[in-house]
C-alpha cells in the first residue's frame, strides 16, 4: 500500500490563472504560501514561509478561478506530483506541485483574506467546501427515511 496525500492551509500568493486545454478541460494554477512560526535560539519569534504550486482540474478549477483571489486563506487537499518540462530556451526544468482534488475557503463572511480582492468576491464561511469528488448530502437527524 502507498499513500500520496498533501494537506495545506495557507494564503494565495497571487490571483489564480484559469485556462482551458484544447479539449476544453479547465485547469487553474496558483501559488499558496504556508508559514511556520518558531522561536530561534535567542528566543525571538521567526517566520519561515514555503511556497507551493497548486494545480486544479475540471469543475473545481472553474470554482477556484471564479472565487479565489490573492491573499485568500484556503484549505487544499491533493497529491504531490513531480514533473519536468522544457522551458522556452530548451532547458529541462523540474517542478513539484500539488494536484488538488478538494478546496475549502476559510475566513469570515466577506473576508478577503487580507488580499487585494477588493470585496468583489462572494462572502464565504468556513464551512464552504468544494471537491472534485461527489459528496454525500449532510446528515439530517429529522429525516426518518430508513435508507
């Protein structure tokens, strides 16, 4: 058995880029910053920020392209992928990225995550969850149907 799963909570470094493949499939890319806080040997607070490349496909990509903005705090779940490509000068480049299959917008209603969203986005709540996989409807204890 093997597992390839990444879970990140961080802030978008820039507005997402939404594109479409020649076959019409949506693909959205953006960078996500995660920051670790710790105290150094002198007891001073230190921050270390890691940048992650995020790739989202299909319907979830369109949601990300529509509702996410620079600075927005999100939860991302997906798998780690390493790949190579040739740049414009013909040099081989290597990249690590997270291929996301689940995304949740975090923050209070109307909060743009401290970014430059300008308030144009839809208000969000911490319970908004978007996934590329089908989800079950929420449990309703008043529902007396036995199946």
